[in-house]
C-alpha cells in the first residue's frame, strides 16, 4: 500500500480504512479532528466517564456512545468497528491482537469513548507560526510518565502522561495562547521549562514515542496527553478493552475549527 | 433572620448555613463560585454523568463525588448534607420536602453532582459594564422551556431550558465574548433576539423565575440554564433525588476567576 495518497475528505478516508488500508492517519483529511478510541464493557463505563470528568486535560471526552451502538455523533455515517485503520485488543491488561477491524469482537455490552487528540492543536500551532519539531523531524512526539497523579475514579487511577514539544522561547506565549483556546483537545500546557519538577530525569529517553531534537533556544513545553487513559486502563486491567493503535486514529467529520474558541 | 449580613468568606457562609440559616445565597461570598446540586442513587448516576457529557452547555459538571461521600473537591472542608441553605427532596419525580439539611436522608448509595451556575457569569457581565436587569430589578432571572431537545442519555431526556437577560443592543457582542470565555458556567448564549424561533411565545410569561422588564433598545439574550437537568430528572421520575432549592446554592471555595479563560 506504499504510495497511497491521503484522501482529503473524512468520508473517503474512512472508506479506505474500512476496506482494509492500514496506514497511520496523520495527514489524512487535513483540517478534520482525529480522535483516540477506548472501548470498554458497560460495567467499566461509569469509572471511565468519571475519570474523564475529573481529568479533562488528559481525557477530553468528545463523545460517548450508547451501549452496543457502533455510531458516534462525531461522524454519523461512520462504523466504529471498521473505520479505524488499526485497532488494539486487550484482555486483562495485556495486548493480544492488532486487527484492522473489530466486527467479530463487538457486542451489545460495549461502550465507546472518543477522546480529543493533539493532532488538532499541532495544526493550530503551525497556523500560528510555531514550529512543531516532531513533524519537522518526521518523528512521533515524545511522551513521558510524570510524578503527578490523576484524580482517581473508581477502579481507574494512574499518573498524568504528558507530550513534550520543543518551542523557541519567544514563541512559548503564543503556544500557550493558541492551545489554551482548545480545551477539548488537551488545552494549554501543564508545564513549561522544568522537566525535573515533573519527575522527568532525561528528555532524550521518552517513555512513549520518539526522542525529538532541540534547536538552539528551544524550551521544553509539556501538554497533557491522550495516552493517560490507556495507561490507567492497562494498570487497572479490565477483562476486555479495544483501543486504536497509536497513530492510527479515528477520523471524524468535525472541522478542527469547531474546537477552537474565540 | 432578616437583616443578617452576608458573609464575605465561603467558610463563614457555609458555617452559617450549616447552623440553620435559610436565606438565598445570592450576595454571599462574592467572587466565589456557587453551584447547583443534584444528588441521585448510584443506579442513576451513569445516566446523569452521560447527560452532562452530552449537554455541556446546560449541564456543566464542576465535580462528581464518590458514591456515599459528603465531600467535594470544590470545597474540601464542606459537608454536602448540611452546608446548603435549603434543599429539595424528590420522590418519584414529586417534591416532598424542603429541609435545611439532609443528614437523615444521606446514604452510601448516593452520588452528588455539582453543576455550574450563571451567578458566576453575571458578575463577569457587570465587571464588563453590561447591565444585568434582573439584578437591577431585584427579581429572579426569567427562564423558559424551549423547543430544542437535549441529547438524551439513557433514561434522561428533556427540553433545553434557557435563562433570558435583556441586553442593550450595542453590548450584545460584549455579553457574548465575556460569557463565551466561561464554558464551565454555561458559556456563550445559545440564541439572541428571536424568542419565537426557540418556541417561546411570550417573554412576559416565563416558565420559571420572574418576568423582567426591558429598557428601550434592550434585546433578549438566551443562555443555557442549570434548570435543564432538574427538568429532565423530574420528567424521568427517579425514585429518589435531592437538589438545592432554587436560589439556595452551594457556595464553593473556587474563585470565579478560575472559570474565566484567557
């Protein structure tokens, strides 16, 4: 499938993924919001919903489905069982499969959570003239476990996970203002400039993703990260869960601009 | 108790209400956020939490307690059973009592929802030079059922309820911008200027609250209203519920400024 050109339209994008194309979704349907997916048995849904309410920066819930439904208000024509390019299947906290659809695994007992993703604010940063080093370097963003605990919710608890982007010092205020206007996709940074006070010993050794190089004068800026709920879920070991595979997101019909405020 | 001076401090305010003082909370602890209260059996909590997620403008959830707990993160020293000036008790959708505490009614099975309130944005409007006619006239704000349905969640459904404030035409943009920066306390208006398109036939006959007089040049501006979840609950008739009595709110330790964005 190498060489497939990304589709510009969300419907076309999802149709290709539904047909089995398994590529990372970055660059597909530019300008439309992409979302993290977490699917859980109904018996775990209350804890997840409460975890999102209590930790809105790392877990901005864009939509929650009715139990058993494969439909989301974020893309009325989509089928959540087939329209992501790749899924992960978890049993008792362990990764057991990475299929391109989950039709055979779906049941009336499942609730799907669609969670905001930093792809939306990276576009906004670029539009505002803030360079995004991980994009320039063709790497995944660097992500770290911190020493800050999320507010627990029932059986779910865990550390705040952050993503880090190097930002030129004179553009840090712009980066704060631009992302602060997008609270539904993680919002303003949670920290600027001092990794050690978040418990991060070495920026060149991220817990997830790739190391990203700093230019002269760049300062590390930390945002709450959508890996946080996955980290909490995997620590809490629900009997069954489905998520997207990292980088293989759900492409919605919602323009990024909808999540930009005033 | 007529003539009691409102306390300036949230702790003092709650201590007086805890001791039995039963006055409306408007004017008490100015500058601190006041919240609507809804308390439900655990078996109804998921539907309420989902109703809030799906309808964030009328139901901005500021905090949700652990089942059985009388504590909230919004005011760590407070006791939710005693610290509101007056409560309402509902059985099968009918109002059965209006006590000044609910100590005898509390149980391990109850979950409390603290919901943002327009008192916070009325202060912000006044600070920005926008007159608030209901305050000038010493009346409760006018509230109306609309022809817009909320997104249902499980057993909970109902119409959007709005509050209406007359705003001088040249200050409507300011009112939109000021409240748009406060999404956790209902945010920007949902409609401006055309009551009939919301299904409101006569502004002088509100469904809740008092009629409010217009000055020459005032335009009706409509915001999503915290009465919406109560309307949905009463229509859905849960076996048991506790709420605040209208106007007798929960006074938190959170400064209003925390809910004002950039």
